[in-house]
C-alpha cells in the first residue's frame, strides 16, 4: 500500500509530522498526560523505601487521585489523538508511555540501596530486577494500548458523528 508507513522508522517520521501539526493545547495535553503518568510513582517509591506497610488515609486518597488522573488522561489522550485522526501518533503513544514508566522503574532501581548479604538478600537481586523490568514492560504496554484504544474508539466515534451531522445539515 503506497502512502502508508511500512517500516518503524517511517511510522515514527509520520508520527512526528502528525504531532507537529497539533495546536498548542494538544501539546499541553500531551505534556500533562506524560506528567500525570509518572506523578504517582514518587509516592509509591517513598512508601516502599520507608518500609511502611500501612498507608495513611491522606496518602491513600492522594495515590488514588493521582492514579485515577493518570488513567483518565491516558484515555483522554487517546480520544484527542483519534479525533484529530493522527493515527501514527496514537501508535507511538503506547510504547512511549511504556518506556517512560520503565525509565522510572530503572531510576527507582538505581536509587534503592544495594542489597547486603547480612540482611539475607541474594547477590542475584540485580539480575532479578532486570528480569522484573522485562516482565513488567509487557503488561504495561498492553494496559497502555488498551487505555489508548478505548479513548481512540471514543474519539473516532465523536469525530465520525460530528462529520455525519455536518453532512446531514448540509444536504
């Protein structure tokens, strides 16, 4: 099929050109989406590193709001991109968000103290953390694709209904 990207490099080029045509408010929405996507991670890391197993009420509420906002904005981003029919941007958004979350995982992995054998930790924990990165990336990519797909379906339906309504009033 001529006109459609055949290689990943061509898809990325199409995504960049499609995103370049976004209005300023779409760029702001994209930055807010990526910011909210990782905003809840420092809270979780501080809870894990403090050794606290019981969450306070305020922490639970803040964490729920941050995760809910991240999930909602993921669906909203999928809808906005699909409404503008920027399909290459949508296809790049799921891997981009997964890479961003995995980068936060690696940062937390590097920031945590090295395991000491006196605590009963195995020296193979670094290998286990690397395997955890790979194992965590697959469901993260699937979840991001699902949420963006739900938003894309809604955005496409809204755009299609507006198109049909305009065509019916013009006739």
